[in-house]
């Protein structure tokens, strides 16, 4: 950590949502940051500040590091793994793997955000169609993972952080969804066993639940 510079600020709700991936990354890479938490049941905490932070497209999560101000979770993740880690340990080193990572990242994001969105529109019709689509994507992720330890092979990458969070939320929503996918469950166990991740998950800063807002039609614990 560079103690001569102010730590960046990560702003997000007091839920896991799509912000937890960024927190996992910052913890794994040992990046000091200020955790600006907004109460999701008191939305004015965010809306009173939303247009006063100098963000081009105000949204949560946001990441502010000096003059650099970012929104959109996937953009923030890419910036952190490419520019905040001098060794870029979590970013693939070949174009072929970078493209595969981008594809899988978007699939995992759909599995995560799609579920959260579904819970806001929790009608029988919407739920049935979206959950079936998510289950198909989970099977595809399992097929793609195969016997590897991590989604791109034997080396941990930023995509595994998205995979873990997507599967965590899906498992909270439906505890049997991974029963037939032992390789995905092993990936989750491997992720939780990473020393930096294990320390964070055992800390008071870690948000275990909820995965989405209690204001949703169907909150996920």
C-alpha cells in the first residue's frame, strides 16, 4: 500500500449486490480503500449526494481515486486488475485469454445481475423464464470449467471473482441449484480458501447477506 496517497473510495449500498466483487478484489490485492456505505432502505442517503460527486454517469457502485472517478462495476473491476496491481496478476496475459475472460465475465454478470433484477420483478412468469435461463447459463459455466480449478484454467483471474459472486447469489436464492455441479462448488471452495478472501470473510467488514435490497419483491437473504 502507498501510505503517501489518500486511499480510493468505493461507494455502494449496504448489501452484496454487484459491489461485493470489487471488495473481494481490493482485499485480495491488498489495496487500502475507504468503504462508503449507503443504507439501501434510506435511499436519500445516496440520492442527496448522487449528482454532487462529479461522476459523469452517477451510479452505484462508484470508485473515486483522486481525479479519477469511475462508475459501472465491470469498468471498475477492469481498472483495478489492470492498473492498481503492478503485476496484473488477475488479468490474462494473452489476447486470446483476455477475450475469453470478457465473454465469461459477461455471462457471470448476467447470472448475477439477472437474478437480482428478477427478484425486483418477481412475478411467476418473469421468475420462471429468467430462472430457467440462469440455470442454462450455470450449466454452460460448469461445462466450460470442466476439470480446471479456475474458469480460465489453472490460474486465478478476475473472472473467478464474478463467478463466485454469481454462484453465491444463485445458491442463496435456490440452495439446490449447484447440486449437480461439483466442479462449480469446488471453485467456490477454492475461492473461499484463498488466504486474503478467508481473512476478509471472517472480518467484521464482510457483508455475508443480503444479496439484494430488502425492498425487492423477493429479497435474497
